[in-house]
C-alpha cells in the first residue's frame, strides 16, 4: 500500500531528502545547543495540541553541550512554542521578549528547531491523509548537519523547483498561508509568474472567501487543504482531503503540501517580529530564480 512517505519520495525526491536533512539537523543542533530535552518536550506538546504524531528525537540522542534553559525559563520557551503552534499571529510582545531573553544567543537555532517540531508533523499527516498512512523512516545516516538554517534554506530552495501546479494556484496557496499567519512581508508580495498568467487583484482577494469564490476547482481545493494544515492538521476534514485528491494529481497533491510547508517558515519571522514588508504602499513583485532563491522589486516588463 502506498503511504505519505512513499508519495513524497516518488514525486519530490529532492524535497524528501531536504526534509530529512532538516529533521536530522534540528535534533543535532538542539543537542549541541543544550536544548534537546526542551525541543523534545515542545514536540510532544505540539503533537498533543493538534492530534498529531510528534517528532521524536533519535534513539540514543543526548545533549552534547550544557543544558542552557531550565525551570521558569523552560516554561517561557514552551509557552512561546505552544502559541506559535496554535496561532503565531497572536504571539504577544511579552511572549516574544520573554523567549528572546531566555534563549539569548541560541534564539535563532531554538526558534528554528521549534518550527521543525511544529510543522514537519503537519506535513507528514497531510501526506498520509492523501496517500495513505504508514511509517516515516528515520533520516538516512549522514543527513544531520550542524547548520539548521542552512538545512532549512535547502528545503525552501528545493520546493519551488516543483512545477506540477500552475503558478496562480501556487501563489494563492502562499498568500492564504500568509494571511493565516499574519506575515506582513508575505502579504505584501505577489508572484511575477502568477501575474503574467493572468492573476489580478480580484484573484488574490478571493483567497479570503475561497469557498464561495470563482476560483478554479483545483485552487479552491488547495486553499481548503491549506486551511486544514494551518488550523486542524491532525484532524483534516475527509471531505477536504477527498476534494484535493479529486482535483489534483498525486504529484500536485505533494506539491500543495510542500508549498504549505515551505511557506510556513514565515512563522519564525512573525514570531520574532522580523516580518516587516519591504514596501510601505502597494505590493512588491517577486520571482524565484532557478536555484530557488527569491528576487524582489521586479516589474512585469
């Protein structure tokens, strides 16, 4: 029987490898920073909040550095992690300041590790719902590195190389996630390929009421699935899953899930208050380079 893991490795093998590296590196870096137990606790709490199978640290994993955060500090970090997982747009200035104070110099790596244990279980559950449940094998030996942000960069550069979805649907999925997470930067940009394909202000505005919109059946199904991954990842509506399975090919289904996953990295910026838009008025046009990097400030000419 096919499984979510099978589907990912069949239709997006490079992204599967990149995701393995992200997971393995998250645990490796957490161990090196002395926050392995804290990240593992956050993983369990995020799983409980959403009814998801949590990520689990590799067997035999142990901290290789001194424990940096405990007691009241650990409670601050865990409260921050839970709020980010439930609704990152509602992180308060006090929660943000508390996290940054407690985490200190490890704040960037810790925030990234908390993102991994929050978002990757959503990805796996979504793929399992579409393709079939099954075990998720541990990352292959050698997948772990010592640069978590480098591993995440590898993931977000790999996903845009998938091209089974049309550019308008991909952009609508991105924008819907941006709206749900409240990312100011993400809401202020528009995809040049989507604009060239005919998307306009009315198209983009339709993401706010996509169920009753005139968007394509594929776009409506993808947007409903996006909402499910954001808000009820462990309790996806079978009708929403069935709609996407009917409207999208298996490769497109995998791409939708990976688009939502990639776009959700904006949760770190929102949580840390680092999501300011590049423009004050209007929107900024962007595109994706062949290597997966983004370039901003473009025109349609």
